C-alpha cells in the first residue's frame, strides 16, 4: 500500500508535500480530507512559506510518544524569536495542532512575562489607547505587581 | 498599527501568563483590561496556566516566628520552595481565639476578603469543631464557603451547616440530612486544587482550599465505620461514599496516618510523579519515592505548632481581582505588623513537647 501524499500551498504560493497520515495531526486538514478527499492542493492563505516549512518539519517528526513532550518544547525553544513564534502559534492555531500551539504560546508567554508595558506593546503589536492617568491608577492599585 | 494579531491568539498567549504579569498588563490597552477581568478569561487562565506549572502550597504555624508561614513549592525534581507569601493575618499563638472570623485570601492577586460573621456562633458550644470548605460553583459562577460546625462533646447533636456565597456576601443555613449519622468529621485534604486560601482564626481551625465542585469531607459514622461525606457546591446537597468494610478501625485522629517505608507519616499529597508528600513525626515535610523507596527531607527541623501542617496544590487564579479592598487587613498594614519577636514562654513549652516526641521512643 503506497502512502498517500497531500500538497499544501503557502500564502506566497509555494508547494509542500507531506504524507497524509502525518498531515492529519492537524484537525483542520483532517476535516478537509474527510469532506472532499482533498485530492488537489490545499491552500493555506494565512501561512507564509517559512512558517509552513516549520510546521511540516514538526509534523514529520519521528518521536516516541514518551519523548514527544520534550521534543515539542525543544522545537519551540530553538525558535526563540518572538515574531517567528507568533507566526508559528498562529499557524498551529489555524491548523488546529494543539500541542504545537500550546508550546508556542507558552514560550511567548514565558518570554514576555517580565516585559515592561512598552515592550509588550511592541512585541505583540498593540496600540496604546490608555491615558497616562489610567495607567497610573492601575499602577497605584496594584503597586506590588510593578 | 499594521498587521494586528488576531484576538484569539492574544487570548491563548495571555492565558499562559502568571497572575502578576496579567495584573500589570491590564495597563497595556483597554481591551486587555476588559479581557483580563472577564469570567471566561479567568477560567481559561486557571486551566492553561496551572496545568504546565504544578506547585504546592504548604502552611505551618512556626513557633519561632509566632505566626503562620505559607510557602509555595515547585513540583520539580528538587521540590524547591519559592519565596514566601505574605498572608493577610499574622496572629500570634495566644491570640488564636474563638473569634468568628473567616478570611478568603487569594495570594495570586493579593486580595483578601473578611467574611461577615456566620449565623451560628463559634461560642455556642464549649467544644465546637469547625470544618471549612471552599469551592467554585460552575453553575452560578460563584465561589462558595461551606462551614460545618458540630459539638465535640455531645456527638448526638446535629451539625450546623452554612453556606457563604461571594456574590451575595451573606451566610445561608443548609439542612444537614437526617440519615447522615455524623459522629466526627475530619476534613479531607486530598481532593482539591488550590485557588484561594481560606482560614479562620478559630482555635480548632481546619481550613480547606479547593476549586472542585465536589467538596469531600471524611467522616466517621456513628456505627463505628468510616465513610466519605461529599458536598456538592452546585446543588448544595450532601452525599456519602462507602469505604471497604474490612478497613481497620482506627482512632479518628489516626485516619490519615500511614506507614511508608520506615517512617510513620501522614500522607499529605501525592505529587504528579506519584511521589508521596508526607509529614514525619516532628512536623517535617518529606518526599517518599515509591520506586526507589527513598526519602528526601525537604525542610529542616523547625518548631511548629502541632497539627498545623497543611499541603495542597497551589493554583493561581484571578478570582477576587475585582473585590473591594479589605480595609481592616490591608497588605501594607500586614507588612508593618510583622513583629519578629516571639514568646519565650510558649516557645519553651513547645520545645519541651517537641523534644519529648523526638527522643521519647
């Protein structure tokens, strides 16, 4: 029995091949395959090629189940840059790959937990709509946390 | 700003942050503030943050400092203690009175609420015993305290049960079922996860901490057998779980005492790796690994008040974040009040007792 291969297409129109039984770790892909057999190319318009390459690398891992937990942790640790992790977390969220999403979000949380407010805004691309007075009120109320 | 992150991703990341960071990040922008203070987020954070960060809360009454000490231990290889928590109350031993005071305390957000006195006073019976339970009711999205008071001298009298709901801030009487023939109740320390420390300054105080809907109290039935009494925080109904009939009958105070390895200890908790956290004879915390049959001491011999050691899972929550600040027990006041002096006389008395225990056998 030959293994069935799926083709995934990134936002920038690059094609990636992956064996179907590995690809269906993603609940989103599994549902697509179930619905229409997914004989042709599966477009992923929100995932860029660099991130998709990472996701494919993750899905292709050959880890024993008891080492999987450590592997996922190491996998995200090696990509310690916040922008990369955010892309990876977003792709894992879209594709519904729970373990990868958990690990990537946890890594981001760990990196930003001691950030200043300004650093957080920059890292997560948030616009500041707080007046200095409002900021001060919260700071005064929870002085111990600052 | 270009290329904003989807809200769904932001929520996933924030729900994995410690409470302290979340409290600061309320200032990041308006939508984060409303997210962090919402019920949905509170529940999601409780699950997402605590699962990968297992910890334990240990409480004991240390005589050298003449006060309760709360420490959080990491559930890792070394079982390392992290810095202490500043508890809202610093009562010295001799002031452990019969005051009807119950405090709800959430160390993760440093908020505490002193409950109004219950309907049934502590002074009603000379030997009144209290069992306090705490839990979260998923149905009404509310935190509840259950207080069971019973007569330690005349066991035939019915226990008085009251429930406090945080949203309404009042105590309410609940009928104790007639068919539950209760003789002696001891609180069960094992079926819960920590959310908020609950304590009372009553001298026979037993406090329990929990998040689970089901609240379990171990009880000795009148017909000289043990069973587990259950209390459901949502339906507010009592139930009973039978235990094996051949369970040897021990004095009630020995119910939780177990022989592990060469020690006679009290099993306080089972860790995630299945090590047992036990209390050996002198109030020391020890870790017992069943595979290697190996004991690890985690704490030096400290002199503490008998029967004050308490261990439960420590789980952070944003509960009470919106609570009014407690005027009587403000954090600042507590910091000031940390008087390091201890009572020589009472210390000598407990030291004597402690040494007798140590060399007595």
